[in-house]
C-alpha cells in the first residue's frame, strides 16, 4: 500500500519503473515459499525457478487459474498486459491474496524498432522493465541458437549427401571408434525404429538398410524450417544461401523469421517437463524427403543437442511488479502461427506456489477469439490445467471503433470521436464485447469484464459497457484504472475476480481431437468467429491431405488469423457473421503439437522504420541507467 | 590438495568435470574478497563481477601479470589453455598463492561441430565445463544481437534513403514531438559535430545541411559489416539478401560470419570501461559513403543502443577450476582478424583482486608469434598493463613436427615418429621454440618454458627441450603434466613462474604507433616472423592509402596470418626466415582500434561435418546431466 507515488499526467513507463525501488528477488522468492535449491538467481532482480520445484510441491493443491483475454483491439492495444499486471498488484498488494502473474517474454527485435516494451505500463508494470525488454535470462537467445543449429544441420546434411555414396555416408555417420568397433549414437536408434530396422549393431545392416538409414534425401523444395534472429531485419525475409564457392553451387532460396516465431518457442510454451521437451524437439518436422516422408530433428541427430541448448530456457524467470508481487516471465510465441500464450510450465509452477487460496493470472495474446481460444483448446489440453475464470479486457475506445468510429491508426492523433462522449457509438460496438463474453462462457467458466478506463471516458460510456457485458452473461463487469493508480485502481476488479473464482466452473473444450482437420477448423470458424462457411484453397487442400496421410490429423488446430476482426478482413469491425473464411494454406508444428491453418498472410520478420526507437536508447556510463526505452 | 582422485588413463574431460563437486561461486568470490554488491550470481556456479569492483579496488596494487603463449602448434593444439589452468591450480591450490586464471569464452558453434570445448582438459579444467561451452552468461548472444541490429540498420537505412527526398528523410529522422517541436536525439549531435554543422536545433539547418545530415549515402559495394551467428553454418558464408517483394529489388550480396569474429567481440576484449565501450561501439566503421567517407554506427544512430545491448556483457564471468581456484572468463575474439586474447577488463579486475603478492595468468591464442605479439602490442597498449613474465608452452610432439616429422592431422592416428623416442628430431625442431622464446624476451620480460609432457615423451626428449629453451635465454624451462595430475603436476612450473616474476621486467612495445602502416607491418614481419621482405598486393596498397587518408594510420596492427608457421605458408615448419610475406588486403576495425593486414585467406564461418559432435550430445531428463560434450 502506498508504495507508489502517483503523478498526473502519468509519466513514461521507464520513468515510473526507474523511480520505484525493487526488492531483492530472493525476498520475492522467499515470500512465495520457493526453497533456495529450486532458485537460480540471475543478478539481484531476476531468478530462474527450476522445474524441480514442481516435484517438490507435487502434493500441494493448485490455486485459482485465471486467463486474461481481450476484445477485438485497436492497433493501439487495449491494455491486456497492463490489466494482467494491475489485477495481480490489486490481489497481492491490496487484497491480501497470494498471487503470481504469468506473462510472456517480449521479443527484443521490436524493442529497437517501432514498438516499445511489453512489461505492462504506467503504474502496473513488471520491473526492471529494461531487463524484461532486453536479454532477460537468455531464453530467446537459446531458441535462436537451437533453431539455427537445426537449420545449419539441414543444409550441411544435404551437402554431404550430395557428394557421398550410401556406403561412404554410412561409414562417416557410424565411424569406427578407438577400439575399431562401430556404434550407433542413441539418437540414431530412434531413426532405426522409425524405419522399422530392428537392429542395434551397425555392422549388421544390409547395404539397403544402410542407405535408408544414412540418406535422408531431403527435398529442397519441401524444407519448411527457416533460420531466425531476434532482430527486425526485413532484408532477411527472402534470401539465397550457399553462394560461396565452397558450397559448390548448392544455392537455395530461404529466409529468416524473427526468433519468437520459431517452432522451438512454441515447444517451450507447451512443454510440460524436460523429458517431454526432448521428445517434442526431436519430433519437429523440418522437411519432407523426396519420397514425401517427414524428416525430423531426430532424423538429423539433433533432438538431444537441441534439448541441451534449451535446458536453462525451460525454467521460468521470476521477477516482480511495481508493488512487489511475484511475476513469472516465460516464453513468447507468436499468436498467429503459434499459441500466443506464456508457458504451461510457468502456469503449473505458479499454481503450486500460490496453493489452494491463491491466484494465478496468465495472459492470452491477441483478441480472445485467437489467444483465449488457443489457451482453452491447445494450452489447457496439453497442460491438463483448467481455468477457474476468464477476464475479458474492454475499452470504450475500442467499442467506439467497433460501433462505427473512424479508423484508429498507430502514431496518428485519435479522432475526436474517441475523445468526447458518445454513448451511442459505444453501444453500437458492444456486440464485439458481447460475442467475446459469450465465446468465453462457452468453455464453462465465469467471465469478468475489465473495463480499462481512460481519462476521456465518461461515466455514461463506462456504464454502457458494463450493461452490455452483464447482458451477455458476464459474472461481473468492473471499471479499473490501474494504469494511473496501480493495484489500487484494480482493487474492485480483483474482488470481482475472486468472487468469480468461487463460482462453479465446468470446463470443456470446443472440439475433440478425434475429428478430422476440416471438422475442427470449421467448429472454430463457425462457433468462435461466426463464419458462415470455410473455403479451402488448393494449397490448403493439398496440405490437409498430406498431414492426414502422415498421421498428424489428431493434432489440435492453431488458427493464423488477424486479431483485428472476428473475420479474415481486419476492416470488418463489430461482430460480423455469415462470412466465408478462406484457408489459404496449412502448416504443421508437429513438435509443438498443432496444425496451423493460414487465413491471411503474416509478417514473420518485422522491419525497421526510418527512425527506429534505437535513436533514443543509451546508457549513462556513470550511473549505468538506461534511457530511451519505451 | 588431494581433492582430485587421479585415474589412469585419464578419463574424458566431461567425465572428470562431472566427477568433481564444485563449491558455490559465492564462496569463490568471498575467498577472492569480492564484495557482494559487485557480484551478480548466474545460478550457483557462475557470477558476473561488475566493473564497479575496479573502482572499489582502485587503490590496491596490481598482482603479477603473466601471459601464456605457445610455440607454433600442431593441429592438435599443444595445451595452452590446459597449461594456463594447470599452473593456476598449482599456484592457488598447492603453493598458497592468490591467483586468478583469465581465459577466453569459447564459441558455441564448434561445440556442436567438430571441435569440443575450450575449458582446459584432463585434471586442469574450468568447471562446470558444460556451462563454459554453452551459453555461459550470454555475452556472445549479446554480441550476436548487437552485431545484427547494426546490420539490419544499414540495409533498412539504405532502403529508406532510396525512396525519400532529403527533406522527407530529415523530417522522418527528426519528427515533431507532442509539443510540435523537433529535437535531435543526443546521438545525432555526434553526427552534426562530425559534419562540422555547429547547430543543435533541427529547424535551423539549411536544406543543404539537412541533406548532408540525413543522407548517409552508403555505397553498397563498400559495406564491410556482415551479419553473424554463433553457429557453424557454412551455407551462410555468401548469400543474397533482400529478395522478398517488400524489399523492392534491393538485393545485395553479403554473408554471415561466426559471432566471435564480430568487431563487437574485439571491442569487448579491448575496452576499459562502459564509457570507453560506448565510444568504441559508436566509432565502428561499417561502410563508406559514395563519396568515400567512413560511415559509423553512430552515424546510424546506434552507438547507445549497442552499448545497452552489451551492458551486461562487459562484466567478466567468475568460475572455478577443478581445484577451486578462481577463473574469470571473458571475451573470445578471433586470433587472426582480432587479438585472440581475453579481455582487458577481466585482466584488470583480476590484477586488483589478487593484489601485490598474487598472480594473474592470462592466455594468448594461437602461436606466440600471433597471440602473444598482439597481447604485447595491442592489448597492453590499450590497457596500460605490463606483463611480469611470459610462459611459452612447448611439446615434444610439436618440436618433432618442426624437426621434420610427418604431418600431424587431426582425427588421424599419430605417426610412430611421435610415439617413440627420437631426440634428434626434437633437437632439429627446437629452433621453433627458440625463436618464440627470443621473440618474447624482446618485450623485456622473463620467459618460462612449460614443457607439456605426454605419456610417450622420454626423459631424454624432455631434457633436450629444456636445454634448447635455456640456450635461447629462457629464465627457466620446466616439465609439467597437469593434464594427468592437475595443479600437482604443474607445481614446479608454478615455482619457476613465481621466481621469474621476481626478476626485473622492462616492458617495451615492438613498434611506436606513430610509424606508417607499412613500417609497422614490416617491423612485425621482419622482427617477429623473420620475413625478408613484405609484398603488398594492389588491394592492400589501395586500403593502406584509404585508411591513411581517413586518419586511421595511427592504429596498432593486428596481423591475420596462419598460426601453423612463422611464415604465410602453414607447411613451412621450424623457423623459416628470409621469405616474402604477402599482404593481400587490409581491413580496419576502427572501433576495436586496430588495422588488420590479411596475409592469407581465413574461414570466418566454419561448417558442420557429415557426423557433427551433436549426435552424441544429450541430457538425462531425470538427473539433468549432460552427456556427450567433449
């Protein structure tokens, strides 16, 4: 209480963050009851919580599990992260509850590009925000390293296969040791099993078996694995590799995506333990052979090494809010081609740490039609965890946009419609909120609407939002202003949330896995988006057929769709229905464990503007204080 | 004492490393007298020592400063790292001295490729070797991030300049703030000063000044900055970027090198403090303009942001040896296009930590003609530190090679000549050792030869090496076998070293900076390599002229030459002289602070073999123990 000294107008995020002293992370850990042997400090403000804590606490009952989603947003964002942090500051610092915020690690690329950080904002932030927005504890760097080792192994393998006979290749892969004996590495036994070759002694393989084992015969046209960097580098979107004379003309068109879009990030977000991560990383499909069979990381001998590179990354990072409540930061997968949710293990650890009377609040990226749908149907399916309640974050601003207000464009001044009272516009846009509330309720959990208040919102507008939410069946709808007032500003939201968590929840998935790929897509399209029908482009048809043949049809569905509309067209605001949802293509993230129908095109590698925000970023060499991060 | 339980034959490095328990790094820090406020733990076995410790200890006298170099090696390596670690285990754990080992951080790329780790070997190792060979505390990942942000900024800037008028460009670079006023970011004031535009208000610039300020006009043919990854990815050696439609045809041929070859690594190794690093990073020249002027990171607005990305990396990482003596791991620049030495700041901190009676032993990469020459003439010049003694590591094996023995090839069995006594061959090769000893003595420091003993070496062979060393003026020459016996096996070496450090040392550089570029090159070539003359290829002549015109002639020289011969031809063993040394090209690392004459071609991006060592690397999910690292 009273730790924060509120200023009006609210200063910049970094000013607030640097003005509030942090407590040693060891103290935060102690208050949460994390024994020292499960904690790995990284300096004094960050610590990794080892997954061994999960075993240690296995007998303890889980706390209440709350997911935070949002209505269909404006390009400015409606404050989901800030609300996630703010309601936890309320629960922990004002309402006497045990609480852990679970939040995604932001990509470092955009920190230096257009967008600022992702540690919440105003008086509801994770601190130190500089650490949060920079390297943190290196997890994303580990993903870059693992992803690119796998990429390098693909090209190197094709290169070596191109110049060697089956026999020579086999001889090089299984060289004689000092004792003159050949032996398979353990990872090679996996490939033998996959090929149904029931042998473990290299000398017993027939020449035909040697060939099948040694030659992956990757089809260069069917390589889906790309390289990654955690940098906004648009000139790497499409490149030709292998142009040095040493590569003997084996050029290939490929490209780099930003690291957080790597399937390895998706694996990190969904894995449940080290053994599970080992299996998922090994199972990642990187290409097809010329015969049309999937080639995996384990076929390339890399499942173990990738796990070694990711061994520290699997542990979530403990930080704190401005009001000294604990935060776990972990994973930050894209919300289009991946789940857009923080990690299963962070949520699982947090639920044990808070215990039966405590709360874990975790954020789902994008609008709730994307992030929360994936939370429910993918993340909860793999974790076995079930939510006690859902929060939907709404703003007057966004509802006005949905009601027919002029377009909201980042970087341009807001139209007057958004700065003066217009209750009618709010009411016209409320259908968007109402559909999100109904969608969330369909999972069998109580829904609390957080009305994230801006200074220009009028009481009548806020009341209109609340009325619409209640009409749609929300358990409660509460105005909050944690951006300006921290946990104090979200105390009512915290109370409503605690009451909602006492409600009976009967969690259910939207679809069973046994359905066909198309059936699952159509359930999401029709029930969540309210599409009239789904249209499959030829490439999508082809991929659905391929993945079904390969045995991947039983995976859950991870839709890659714009978050700016329920439909595939960002400009269709409000609550469109009856439209035809086009599926352009389908990808498979077999290791992470889902299929990705592509509804639109996505930028997987952002760029830098003429004046990137790095111009302002510097460090005072005396005080070591960072300036210019936003 | 007696901590190590020696086995014969010596087990694998990882077996030994995992069999010896480590002590908490906090205890190592405490024994060294590092106050807690200067320490940032990264788990329990690693900690960063903040540079604030340097200020805290400013009044304390420095310890004895020892550099370890080697004779011209075989491709197997002669044990420089192992000797560096072993002699410290001797000094610290057996001779009661205060000692810090300073060692380079190995690149992660080769860990998964052909070569194993670089944490020493046998019973002389830095532990945990897994941490040392993997991410460690993230410094190399920070370099990857910083290097590639700069690369992305170059292409993005060219892209934006190509489509905008001077006026539009200036307007975008200096947009009006919320108050309608334009302001220069502080980094922009540096560019204005460079351009001799004595103004600080954007509105006061003339259209001509706006153009000069805003348009870097980078010549695509004169971009020297490449991207990097810490992965052995040969297919990235030469690539074409910008092939996506969004880049509008602005394709360009470029490539990736391995991260440790980045100039940012060279900066890290030579910087003295955060303020100095800020200046060096900003001063890095990445290209020339079409008018032939150097374009720097600060011209691109990035000096501050790069420093922010490197703010944690500037602190060395504290680890321990198998015998619990302290180690600082920091920086790992290439020994050809950079200095091949660990960092100035790690040495400086270590010298204060051990105090007047203590020892700091730091390794110089490659043969002493490269690594030690750069230590003396570049590293000591920037640090202001002077060595008390030098160690030259020699092996019977390498001297036999220099005496005319058959080629030594990595991965193939050693010829019998190397496994049976042949004193004559040793004596014939001793000229190589003798020249290295004489070269080291020329810097005015006493030289101790460490004769790194292998099981197959005979007493007569070892005696021959010692005699040759003493004849060349070594202060002492001592047989050691720390690989098999840890510090105990290097106790005599430790004693000899301590005695050498009591000798008067009159340190001097090989050349003054005021000489011309060619004069400096020729002094190194003739005095250290014993070349008869130097030949400059046209490209080298052109670059020497360019750098002289640009005002970079006063920088020290960092030769990029093979370490396998004093000459430019790796096959010329022994002590060749009178040869013509060709200078193919000259590069400038202006931020790091040296010019790089290229004698031969260098592989800046290694590849992966048919069976990379990652096949063996895995982790036990139960014990979390890593297997297969070597």
